[in-house]
C-alpha cells in the first residue's frame, strides 16, 4: 500500500496533475486497493478538512498581507530597515533580511513576504549595481522566514493535523527564524565584501526617527498580533481578523494608500490564494484518512526503525533527509498535510515533543520553497527580477546550505525551539 500510494501520488504530480487532484485520485486508488469503495467518504473528508476554526486564520492572514503590500505598510517597513542598516557595505541585503523578518510577524506566508519585500527592494538593488541573481536569491531565501517567525500558516496546519497547541508552535518558531535571518546576513556579508558594494549615505538620527515615526503603525502590528495571542486576549484566528481590520484602517485612513479602487483586486487575490490552500487541505484530509486506514504510518515507522536501529538521533537525520528530498518536488502545504500524520506516530513513539517536531518540519519544508525544481518562492523572485530559474540555481545554493545548517542545529539542540514555549505553561 505504501508503494502504491507513493507511485500513484508522485506519478500523477510528474504528469502535471495539480497537487489537490493528485491527492484525491490517489485516495481513490487506495480505496480500490483496500476494497472499501465509498465515494461519499472523499467528499465528507474534504469538507471536514476545511471545516475548522483554526484554519480560518489562513484566509485572514493572507488578506492582511495583501492589504499591507497595497496599503504602503510593507514599503514603510523597508524604508525603516534601510534607515537602520542601509549605510553598511551591501546594506540593502541586510535591509531585505531585516524587513522580511518584520513582515514575517504579520503575513505567515513566504510568497507574500517575498512578493512584498522583493517588489520594493529588487529594483533598488539592481539600480545600485548589486548582482541581480544573488540579490534575488537573498530576497527569496529571506522570504522563507515568513512561515517560521509567528504567525505561520504551515504551523496552523500542523497544529490542526497533529492536535497540538498552535500558540506554542508559534513561540517555537521565534528563535529558529531569528537564527536563519542571522545566517543569511552572515552569508551576505562575505558576498558584499567580495564585491565591495557601495553603501548608502548613513541616515542621520533625525532621519531614523522620521522613518520610525512613518513606520510606527506598521511596526506595532506584529506586537499587537503576538501580544494578543500570548496574553490570551485572542486566539490565532481572532488575531488574524484583528490584523486584517488593523491593516485596513491604517492603509486606508492613516497612510491613505489603500483606496477603494484596490479593494476588488486585493480581495480577489487573497481569495485565490486561500482557495488553493483550502482545496489542498481538504484533499490532504481525505488522503490522510485512507493513509491511516491502510496502516501506511506503521509501515513507514517500521522502515525507519529498522534503518535507525532505535537511535533517535539517526531517526531525526533520516526524517530530515526525507523532508528535504520531498521539499525539492512538492510544495510546503501538501507535503506537510501528507507527511505530518505519517511521521507524528514515529515522533511520539520516541517520546519527542510534537511542538519541537512541528517547528523542525516547518523549517525543513520552508527550505524546499527555494529548492529547484519546484521552489515556488524562487518562481516569485525570478518573476520580480525577470530572470530565468536556471540563472538563480547557483546563486541560491549557498543560502540553502546555511539554512540547512541552521536546520540541523535546531534539530540537535531542541532547547532552541522548546525554551520559549516552555515559558508559556
């Protein structure tokens, strides 16, 4: 059954069938092989997969990101970051990472993060004489911090699938997200020194204060979201609604850039993104039910146990290798929805914290977002810079390496993930 599932799923994907429909068709194959052909079960599972209050946070966070981008909020975050670090050698690269980390505190989406920051910074970096390919690679890699620093759409999905605290998953992503940001900056430092990029004029104290005042309403949005969740004032879903309302008010009435003429395009864009995620969620739930019924997690667990000989360090190594390989050929959301139900029983059998594993899995699959040939975030970056995928493969490789290094650091030093969540008990 495991072989039939993998051959069916990846065979359909390579034939160009969309992920959601590949999952549904693979579910039908499993039904036929198990002898339990119940078409209504698929429809019921799809509806059950999206009929969840926590999942309702996804469309609202997507909409908040769209409004921030159109309403001038993300632009002010970029300009504030530029006032702080734009004067150092290769400063615009550090601006890209810093702005991505701040924007990550609102959107929860790598695509939204990359699109918002890249559309503003990449033209400026090109004009300033920065290497276009390397700049695009950096912005794309920094965009992957979006789903790691809270809030995070993948962590919401993992929390629903695994039945674990979404708030603690959010908290667990703070340190790994910061570490990845630092690692990308270190990598960029050597590149900037090698090419001796010219720096911008250092902003005066008055200019820093002015940019901070301009960006104030944008900068406190992540604080409002996380503060509301941590203080128990609102759930992640309610915080997402607050983010939309806040972004709408600031973009419309304070910055006055989110005009009625933008409303239709913004809401339709958010609806399109949401519909894709929701369909994959529903299809993943249907496939997950058949996967459990066919005892595929047990088969996978036995295979890993036989390879690792009961060594938990080796088990995590094999799981990370598996996830990195899957991330090369599958987008984050379907990979998480398919593999989380299969891997969680293995993690629990070793007594590992599901919160720890949820963060490791999210970080791992986020790396897949910039790994060719699928790498959805890479396509966003290439589209913004008007370069081909083949041109960015070599420049992105170094950033992938440093992100993998951070992945293994947090894998084998679990305290980097569990420390902050442990304070929330």
